[in-house]
């Protein structure tokens, strides 16, 4: 499960005097999109599944940003897998085929974005895989507004 949270954006507005000023248009964190996939029946490592989740997130972010039709300058993507992050930051040709192909695709989709680590406890994408009851989701702030790190970084 991967989520896309809309954090904050700034708009450059032209004032009545003709000068440009930066306007903090949104300071609210909300769930914007969510997508998940079921793990394949064929046995594979958790690290490879995490890399596939990063690819899923990369595609989701690209699709949502294109549909917003806005110029968003800073995009930060999070994963709780240090191994997947290491693969994403490695030259794809140095990796084995499965990992290299996915890392290469992620790199091309997210070349202008930043990847950062987030702890598993703060990762809302892991709520479902931990077996959370769907009826409890409506009261889980982590599910709807993301981790506290988002608020602290604003």
C-alpha cells in the first residue's frame, strides 16, 4: 500500500501593483491518493517487494502530479526500506536484473524528486499490512494525515 499526501505548496501571485509575491496557499496535510497491490504468489524477498512498492509510489506520484496540472517544485518520497532506498540510489546497471530494472524505472520517474527514509512506526502504508481493522481506520490520524514528521517539517 502506498499513499500520496498533499503537504503544502506555494503559489507565486501577482499583486495589484504588478509585483510578484509568494503566497502559502495550503498548510494542510491530507490524503490525496492511495494504491496497493497484492504480493505475488511466487516467493520473493521483502526487500524486493519494498522496491516494487517504491515503483508503485513513483508511478502514482507521476500520475497524480500530471493530473493536477500544477508546477510543484519539491517532491519528497518516503520508504521505510533502507535496502530499497540504497538500490534506488545505486547505478541500475550494477544491480541484478530484477532489481536493476525496477530501480532504473524508479530513477527515471523520480529523477527530480528526493527519496528519504521513514521509520516503520510512522509509515501509514504499513497499517494495513499490520492487520488493522478497517473500522478503526476512520479514527487513525496516521492513516488520514500521515506521520508527525510531515507536520514537523512544515
